[in-house]
C-alpha cells in the first residue's frame, strides 16, 4: 500500500490539477468550474494576496536582516565622519588662534623689517586658516551625508519590520482554512454540474490515488482523502465512469429498465445514464476497509458527515458511499 501510494504521488506530481497549475490549452473548462476550483484552492491556501505574502515572507525576513547590517555599516561611517568633523573643528580653532596671534604681532611690529616679516607670517596663517575652513566644510558635508544614510537605513529597517509583521498577521488571520471561500464554491456547485455536463470530455479527468475524478475537484478531493487518512480514516473508491459503464451498471444492479426507471427502483440505487455525476467525474463512491461505505454508522461516513463540506462534498442520503459537489 505504501509503495502504491508513492507511485501515485509521483504520477500526481506531474498531473495538472486545477488550482495548482493551468489547464491544457485545448480543454474547455466552464467558468463556474474554474471558479469552484480556485475558491476551494483559496479555502485551503488563503486569498491570492495571502498566497503571495506567504511566498514573499522569506525575502521580507531577509530584508530585515540585511537592513540591520546596513544600519551597522551606516553607524560606522557616521562615527568616522563625526571624528573627522571633530578633528577639523579643533584644527580650525587652532588656525584661527594662530592667525589672530600673527595679526596682533603684525600690528605690534615697530620697524618696517619687522612689519614685513610679520605680514608674511600673517598671510601664511591666513592661508592656513582658509584651508582649515575648506577641510571643516568638507568634513561637515560628509557627516550630513552619513547621517542621512543612517536615517535612511533606519527607515528601511523599520519598513521591513512592518512588512514582515503585516504579512505574518494577514497569514495568521487566514488561520489555515477559509470557510467563506468554501461556502461560495458550494453556491456554484449546481452551475458547475450543468456547465460541465455540456462540455465534458475524458481529458477533463485526472487521477487522485488511482481514483479518476474531474480535474475541477481533484485538488479538493485529494485534500479530503489526505486529511481523512491523517485522522485515521483511510479511504479509496471509484469516481468517473463512462455512460457505457453506467448502462452496464443499470443492468448489473437490476434496474427495471435502463433509461426510465428511477434510481431507487434498482437493487442498488443507480442513476439513469446521462444523469449520473460519475459520468462527468464530479461524484465519487467511497470505500473504507475495502468495501463501499455501508451505512450512516460507518466510521468513514461519520468522518465525512462532519468534514466533507469543508472540501466541497455532499452526500446523497440514500447512498452513504456516494459523495459529490451537489449531493446528487
Ligand atoms: Zn455513486
């Protein structure tokens, strides 16, 4: 059984399933069926926005880390720029004092030789002062730039944190299941049946654990079988059958006639050919412990009665084994 499941899983991995990957281009899938599938996908995965946020979350979390690193680097740059400004400020202060001293000495000079000598010194100190002013302004400009970069790095880090928190809150609010999406799918079920009946071909079916079903329900059906198995209720069964198989079944099940007798008049209730949801892959007859679910007391029936609607399935009360998207 384990080995069989592994093979089935490998097949499923390459089979297009509605909601997971696109339909083949030539398949005509009714709009209602597409919507039903995508609503059931939403029921289990959240809205497209939540699916996107979940996919983005690792990148958002990485951005928090890289922006934290950027803050560290910006702090180092800003500290270095601050140290340059401090040095340039004290150099400028010294240059101003030296100039003031030279200027005073020149004014105090008594002889023309002395005046010339002090004037040359004063000019030298003036040039030194001008250079120190340029150095200080350059250092101040660099400090302003470094400070702005640090502020931007802080903003980026805050924004990244907010983005992560918002994404986490929205994902948490989804809670793993959206009953509204499933309810909206249920409202479409009859339309899905009508439209599918009009366009159905065998290409619209796929396999889920060896059960042939319409691609429309494959994703939700697989979820249901998986969750039932996890809950200790492993089930299998039969899904799609052709009109020819339905005709044979009417004979096998002893219906009074093939085309007109009501389903309930057969030994085992069997729909008139052309009317069964099995013929379009939208119904499944479920088995538990190797035989069809026999009655409403069965463990499998009890689990399905409590849970199947979460996956878009309803029971036909006269047939405990028969589950479809409308209960027909
Ligand atoms: Zn059935």
